């Protein structure tokens, strides 16, 4: 292949290779209203709420009293009309509308609402997955969510494109208030620091829900100051229940450090912040438990290089995604370069973290472009050495980056 043919082929492969999205907040259609989609959900995404309040002077409480479509009208007016929608989250809405074939030039929000209201959910789900090129959407499933739990308990026919991950933040981070819930569900756990009996019962809880959900991995988000080992309920639960359960079920344990929850509580879900994480806990987990597998994404840009070095040290660590505040083209480019240059292809460059179904379209379109340009440069540098990649090899590499490497890691 000439350099021009190589570049064209890489871009085509990156834009057309199906993605397995390993972390989202989407739901199988069986969860009904929990699956968000359509223009008002797109506009009231918590990223846009936070950005709107940079211009809004109204009391937060007044905003929260508005209906969803009134909030959307306000956000549309302040972020799209009174100011150009240049931020990643704003541009994303327009990329999605454009790729759905809607005319954003008209800026006609009522007309857009009418179009979405006419969509049939099941057909629309398949359409969004197809345009985004996503073949699997991994959900974030929590037995502690009072709306979600009953659906799992009554059972439902699974949509083939939606898989599951077991999210355990309340258990690990708020044991004091979660232990009584487990007790209420029939797990014989006592209050206070978990003893062996309680740890065994927590493992039974993990086993029950891993089977019920078909969980691909367990996951938790952690504050920047999280330590392991440590004299805490969290550390005891991780060592005494999470890791033995993950070894028994051969599941990765995904850790997502760096979140400082509710730095501005008046923003509700939009109120979380960020902190520089002490990554020594990742080193201690990977080194201390070589039989366990760990996946990790970290919220602070400044932690990314050290996370790549940790991945070089520990084959039981799989790093993934440009998470949340790093999910912008500039940092997707920077972080993907770091990873490919330091770790190579045994990583998962991106997950969408989508909360609204239609976001898959923009999150993956924007990420494919950013990741694609880095790959073009890397393959061009490779060609400059005289190394001749074949097309099947490039297709293999991209399939691995878009979910294949993570699947191999999970199966190992
Ligand atoms: O904890 C998480 O999984 C984060 O992704 C939060 O849900 C966050 O609110 C988010 O949506 N980030 O994209
Ligand atoms: Zn998330």
C-alpha cells in the first residue's frame, strides 16, 4: 500500500469496525423509562446542565422545578442560540441530530421534538446502534437502584446488544447504610467492620447478582484519596469478598478512581468534580492479587501517564476509556497517543459512558475520528521503517482496540 492508500484504509477501518462499548449508563429496552433517548434527554444531559449554569443566574432550585422540556428549552436557548454550541457536549447533540438526518440549520426545536415523538422505540434503538456502529452496549447495573432491581427480580427477555456489569458503589463506599439493606434481602451480614461470616454472605450476594445479570465484571468508582490496603470497611470488603468472588467467577474488577462527588450539590448529578488520584492502590491490588484481573480508567488527565506505566508492569491490569472530563477530542488524542506509544494495542482506548441512547452516535463518531487520526500517524510511522502491514492485520488491530482486547482479557 502507498502511504495515501494506507491512511485511507486505516480511516475506513476505524470508521466501519463495530464497537463493543464497555461502559455506559444505558439500559436494555426491558427497563422502559430508564432508557433515556430523544431531544429533551439529549439536551438535559448533566454535562449540558453544568455548562448552562455558567450563564444562568436563576436559583438552582427554580431550574429543578421546571419540567424536562422546559429545562431543555432553557439549555437550547442559552447554549445553542445565545452562545455558539462549541463545547464537546453541545457539538455532540448536533452531530447526533445531523447523523440522524435532521436539519439542524433550521434550529427548530419544536419540529425536532415532533420527529422524536414519532419514533418507535425498538426500531429507533436499532437505528442508533447501527449509525453509531455499536454491536454491544455494556450497562451499569445496580441491585441498589430501586427502579432497576424489580426488573431483574421479575426477569425479562434480554436484548442481544445489551450486556451487564455489576456496579457496587453503595456496598463498598457506604457499608454502614448498605449492610442493613443486604440483611433485609436475606443476606446474614452484621453491622460494623465485616467479619468472615458477613464477607461470605457478601460473596453470596455477588454470586446471586452476577448470575442474575450475567455480569461481565464488577465495578466501582472511587474517590481520589482511596487507599488500599487500609483499615476501612471498603478495603476489607474488596479483599474479603470482591476479589475472591472475581477469582471464583473469573471476572475483572473495574476501578474508576478520581471522582469527588457533589462538589456543588445544587447541580445534582452534574455536581461531581475531580481529583488527582494516588494510584498506589492500583499497584498494590495488581501486585498483591496476581490471580485477579483489574480494569481501570482514571478521571484526572494528570494520572494518565502513570496508569500507562502501571499497565506495562502488570499484565492483570487492562486500562480503558477517556472517562467523563477526559472525553474530549484533545485529550482522547493525547491519552490514546500515550497508550499506543507506551503500552501498544492491549488497551481499550474508549468507552462512551453514554446516558442517553442517541449519544452513542456522537460519542462514537467523535472518538473514532480522534482515535483514527492517532492510528493513521502510528501506522505511517511504522511504514516509514519498511514494515509492511497487511489490511487484515490493521482490521485485527482495530477490532482489538474496539472491544476485542478487553474480551480476550476477560476470558484469560
Ligand atoms: O461513575 C460513573 O460511572 C460516571 O460515569 C458518572 O456516572 C458520571 O456522572 C458520568 O456520567 N460520566 O460520564
Ligand atoms: Zn459512567
